[in-house]
């Protein structure tokens, strides 16, 4: 009988240890989740910033093309692309 009592005590001790481990793991999981959210937000901000820099770069390329390009066909191509983009914008606004 005493052996079964010892087994029950040991089982209760193990269950208590497991509960403690589960609580610790839940806390750690929560911390990891919040870290992931913060990193995702940072990633989104960086993607937006990259997009803005690409737009600025393209604008500078276009400006440089207009300012002093000896290649007239490249300048005409850029102007035609701008006109096409404007047409698309006008169509989307009128829809």
C-alpha cells in the first residue's frame, strides 16, 4: 500500500512540474509571438520605405533623361510611358 501512495505522490509531483513547464512555455510562446509581430511591422515599414525610395529613384532617372539626354529615342520613350500612365489614371478616375 505504501508503494502505491509513493507512486501517487510521485505522480502529483510530476503533474505539478508539468504544469509549471506548460506555464513557462506559454509565457515564452507569448513573447515569441509579440517579437514576431514587432518584426513583421518593421518589415512592412521597410518595404514601404523601399517602395518610396524606388519611386524617388525612378523620378530622378526620368528627370535626368529630360535634362540632358543625347538619346532622343530614350526621351521619347519615357514621355510615351508617362502619357500611358496618365491615361490609365484618367481612365481609373472616370470609371
